[in-house]
């Protein structure tokens, strides 16, 4: 019973954090009018719902590693404003965001109640939908969508590199947990 209560508590905290990320992304959208931030709002709200209703993990990571995963998820909120006024570049960056978030959204739908921010095992490994073609479509989609921010402002390269490294670490840890 206590294990169940701890799982419920984690779900609520995780969902609350994702709602806070969504509010922050909305503020960033209001400041920058960059489509990427508006798409982050939707991603974070969808994640909040799925986290609140997900299955209990059969195997998961330690607290510090879960914190790392949430920090990695928050990194895209720190991208700088666009410094370009080139409409073609702005359009291309928006198309990258749409394409990347489309891949991630399809992965989210496919995972359903098995989803989480931190790597954990919640049932069978997903091998259908976009997972049939890409091992980590959610992370891949995020990388594609975030690339547009580097095009809009080259100063974003450091955040982009840190974000990609975070996804890489999470993917490796996810592979390890799912093999167990």
C-alpha cells in the first residue's frame, strides 16, 4: 500500500512539474512568438496528463537521475530569442519544430500510459508505430525541433548541445532499464 501511495505522489509531482513547464513555455511564447515554445506548451500539457494517468513502473531510476531527466526536459525553455529577421529562415525553423514535434507526438500517442520523463519500465517495450522505424523517436523529434532554435540564434548552440547530450544519456539509461 505504501509503495502505491509513493507512486501516486510521484505521478502528481511529475504532472505538476510538467504543468509548470507548460506555463513557462507559454510565457516564452508570449515573449518570443517562436512557434517552438507554443508547441512546448502542448507537449508539456500532454505529458502532464499521461504522467498523472500512467502505469506504475516495474523498474525505475534513483531520485537524482529522475531530477536529471526533468532538468534535461526543461533545457529547451532556455533558448534565446531569434536574432534573424530572415522570413525564409523563420519559416524553416518553424517547419523543423512542426516536424520534430509531430514525430514526438506520434511517439507519445504510441506509448500512452507507459510514458515518463525519467527512464522506467512500464510494461512491454514499444515496437509499433514510429518506434518500428526509430528506436527513440521522442528524443529524435526533440532534436529536430530544437535545431530550428540554433538557426534562429547561433548563441543557442550551447543549449542545443547540452540538450542533445541529455537526451543521449537518457536514451542509454532507458535502454539499460528496458533490457533488465
